[in-house]
C-alpha cells in the first residue's frame, strides 16, 4: 500500500492507482450474476443446515439477526452503493483516495457507536420487534442479539470494500465475497450440528464470523488495485455531498424499518401464528432474495457505475437507452422466475429440509409466504432499475420519498390483508405496493427525461403472458408427483429440475419463436458454447 497522503496534500501521479479500463457491460453483468448465483446456492446450503435446529432457537435467531439489519441498509449496501458511487465517480483519482479515507473513517466511527448502543439496548430493541404475547423466547433473543451486533460493523466495512471495487468496475472480488460468508457459516454450522445441536452461541457465531470472512477476502483486491483506504477521521468537501445523498435514505430506511418491525411483531404474535412462523418467513425470504438477487439486483448493480458515468457526462440519450435495455433484461428474467415460484413454491421450500425434520407448520407457512412474494418479482424488478437511475443522477430525495411512501403503504396493506387472507397476504400486499411505486417512478422519470410507456407495456404484456404459460406447463408436469411436504428433499429437487426445466424451456422456446426479449441471443450463445 502506498504512503497515505493528508487531506491537504494531493497525491502525486506516481502514487495514484491507474485509471480503470472500461469493461463490457455484459461481462460485468455476467460476473455479478455468477457471484450472486454462487452466493445464493451456498446460502441455500447454509439455510438447510440452520433448518435442522428447533423452532425456539430459530425464531430467536431470526429476531436477533434482524437487529443489526435494521441499520444495515442505511450504513451498508444500499446507502453506500447508491450515494457513494455517483460522487466518487465524479472526482479525480487523488480526490477519490481522500474521499475513501474520510468516508471509511466516518462510517467506522458511527458503526462502533451503534454497535455499543445496540448491545446495551438489546432488551428494549427485542421487545420492540416481538409481540406482547410472543411465540419467541425473549431472553434467548436478547442474548443472541448482543452476540451478533458486531456483524453490523463487519458488514459495513465489507460494503466499503464492495463500493470501492464496484466504482472502478472490479466486480469479480466483491461479487464472490458473499460466498466466503456462507462457506465460513456452513463450516461452523456443521460443527454445531454435530457437537452443539442446541447452542445459540454457535448459531450466532456462524453469522458473525461469516461477516468477518466477507470483509477479509476483499482486502487483497483493494491492495492489488491501489484502492485500500487508510480510514481517518478527517473532512473532505465531497464527503458532504455523499452525506447529503445519504440523508434521504434515513427517511426510506425508517419507513422500511417500520415495515420490518410490524412484520416481526405480526409473525411473533401467538394469537395469529404458531412458533416457527418467523423462521418460515426467513426461508421464503432466502429463496425470494436468491431469485431477485440473481435476475434483478445483479444486472442493476453491474450497470449502476455505467449509469453514474453517463449521468456525470450528461449523455441523456445513452442514459435512456440503457434504462430501456436494462428494464427489458430484468423483466425478461424475472417473469418466468415469478411464474415458476408460484407453480412450484412448495417444492422450493422443501429443499431446505435437509434432515427431514422440518415441522409441518414451518413448511406450510414458508410455502404460502413464498407463493405470495413470487407475484411481486416483476413489479419490484422494474422498481429496482428505476430507483438506480435516480441515484445515478443524484436525485436521491425523489426516489427515497417514493420508496418511503411505498413501504408505509405496504404496512397499511399488511394490516388490512394479512389478518383476512393469511400469510399469502404478505406477497399480495408487496405486489400492490410495488405497482404503485413503479407507476410513480415512471411518472417522475418521464417528467425529467421523458419515458415512452407503450413500448415497455407491450413488451411486458408479451413477457408476462409467456411466463404464465411456463408456469402452467411446470404445474402440469408436477401433477403426477406426490404433493410437496416435509421430509421430501429428493422429491423436491427432482420436481424442481423436471417441472421447472420444462417450464423454462417452454418460455425460452416461445420467446425465441415470437422474437421476444433476448431469447434468440441467449440460445445462440448457449449453442456456441456447447459447440466448443
């Protein structure tokens, strides 16, 4: 690492890292998708091992892991990537280095304060998250919360590393870093399963040490590319710009946490749901985030630096073209995933039952939640892309205001729909909220840059129609097999492979025949690779 400069002394040209070479957007997207796939698949293995523990321990673990995550979006992935990168990309190499030191120093200091506060206030925070007549062991949840609070600092540092690497389009190291999180967690969980099957301490440590691993594996890449900052408590003019961009995230994060708190209190209410429902929600969340992360977030994350650069260059023609192409890509991928999850949700939840001891209540609850959430994939795919177009233009306030209103609407819908429709109401509420947020974002985007709705609407109608056909095909193929349920891991894998594969092939075949989306290019690429 080079000798650090002070805030008042610009770096010499000899000490600056070389300017990043522009990379193919397709290459970046594929790298991020590959890393996301590895991360999500290893996350499924981690979730399989966690499901071997009892409901009492898992519900307490779910509440404890939510506590550091209350701050995670504000201080880690969301705020960092969406606020830091646009400002960072607009600076000279020397200014970038100084901003990285100032920002990392400020973030570390704030995280340490929050970590100590979270440990001391754990009883109060847990009582806020669980219902009065809770189906969760509150004392156990408090203990695990205190043990897991340092995860916030670790994941924030890992996110600084990710942000610096992504800003210069070095996606490989940051995209594969979460695999290290899962790998370390899996090793610890295997030890715990054999030697300490009822240990809250080992379960919490699997999460904590996984976060440490995710940070450490990115440090060599930072050093290699000359991006490793020396955190300092210092000022920098651009730091204020980053903080201004981050400030509106306080609003949207606050709204999201109101949603999360309401959900946790609802799930832990013994008058509505049995023990195990909180972790069933976690199972459904794992599968939803796997699909969403692979087919939606990965392309959006890979293209965000490109959006930011085009905005910095004021190349609005290229910016709009990239917006349309990204929307077409993510909806083409998200639509069949949504349909297949609706058709095969029970089999998808069944893959978590590694030891064959998943309680029926946990299985049924997870299936209902996942089926409802699957409906929300396409609306939130559109929103994920559009939100980043606002962040890239540093119009954060508008984006987060719309998001915050969307989250508050979701809370209202949960209150109205879930008590009447049950657990599937979570997904229906999220879908309705997503549609409202999407319409608002399209309106604001169009008012500023113009947005041609009819071509996108026509495209979506064709893609969604083909996805419905794919879901029907998958459901018909699954009918001869036994119904999904606990203790049927191999059956679940078999049906997902056969029925899911049949549905996917029908989708791609019809899309290629009708010249919809990127199907023909995708099939041609696969044929070329198989012919090598």
